[in-house]
C-alpha cells in the first residue's frame, strides 16, 4: 500500500512541477515546437484547458494555472482520503 501511495504522490508532484515550469516558461519567448516544450504542453494542456474555458484571461493575464493548482491540490487530498 505504501508503494501505491508513493507512486500517487510522485505523480501529483510531477504534475505540480510541470505546471510550474509551464507558468515560468510563459514569461519568456520559447519555441513551442521544441520536443521537450511540446511534451510539457501535452502534459499540462489537459489540466489547464478546462480552466481556460471557464476563466478567460483578463488584460492578458491567464489565471487558469492558479485554479489548476487548487484543483490538483484538492484532487490529491481527495484521492489520499478515499484510498487511505
């Protein structure tokens, strides 16, 4: 059971870091077609897209990552409470 908990914990941490890197990357010009950046987008787009539809960007500021971080945190707590 501990192994499953560690895998789930690691999965959520990877998603947190991927989102954080994507947010930081948005501050700098980058080539979206670079293989690593493209992979990062493929991981984070399914998480961010629903929030982008719900909360449109205001004055060029995208608030969807904030909601994504909250949703991931809530989902992580929910999964651990249900499983353990």
